C-alpha cells in the first residue's frame, strides 16, 4: 500500500525538478577601501576650510568702508595728479576747469582734488556749466546753430531730387 500511496502522490505532483536558485549579489557599487575613504574625508575637510576662509573674506569685505575697498596700490603708471585728473574727466568736468584747478593747485600748493573744493574754482565751474547749458538751449534740432531750415512741404511734392537736396541744405 505504501507503494500505491507514493505512486498516487507522485501522480498528483508533477515531475518537475526543483531548481535551487542561488542568490547572487549583483551590486554594481565599487568597493570602497579605507584609503579611498580617508582621501575623500581629507578633500572634504580641505573644502570646508576653503569655504570658511571665503566666508571670512566676505565678512571682512562687507565691513570695509568704500574708500578702503578700492585698491590704490595697483601700479597704473600714472602719478597721483594724473589719476585725479582722469577722475575729474570721468565725472564730466570740462578741461578748462581742470586747467584752472591745476593753476590754483600749483599756486596754493594743494592737490588737484583740494583745488576743486576752493570757492573760486567752484564759482568758475558753475559759471562754465551755466554757459554750456545756455549754449545747448540755443542750438537747433541737429545741434548746430542755424542748421534747421523751415521747408514748405506743400511745394515739395513736385520737386526734383536736386531741388529736395537744396531745400534741406545738402
């Protein structure tokens, strides 16, 4: 009977061989050695120190006053007097005022910027600016005195090219 029972069991169950699947670790991550870890930690520490140093420099820069922030130790090949003149030109000061400032600076033994603060030079500078403003107000549309001519456009329709050129002053 036992044989019959085992045969029945065998008949009930399919004759399939069970495959034992071994788990393989297919981890694609590279192995990290102690040397790699120490190298990464050292690089991380160096980056942290650089960041701290940069933050300190930013704080220091923010605490500087505007005049201190400009590096005046940069060799430019210009004397102090020439640098002051360039600064005045950059601010739009006319050359005639700069020449007067040089004269006052030499006469009184001052620097150019100190001469610009003199009351007589300030008065001269305001006079020059007023004259420039007045001159600009008198200029025509193109910026040249007398360059604007009034043209009667009603007669311009039948004009030749040469007549047009004469009418507009070309």
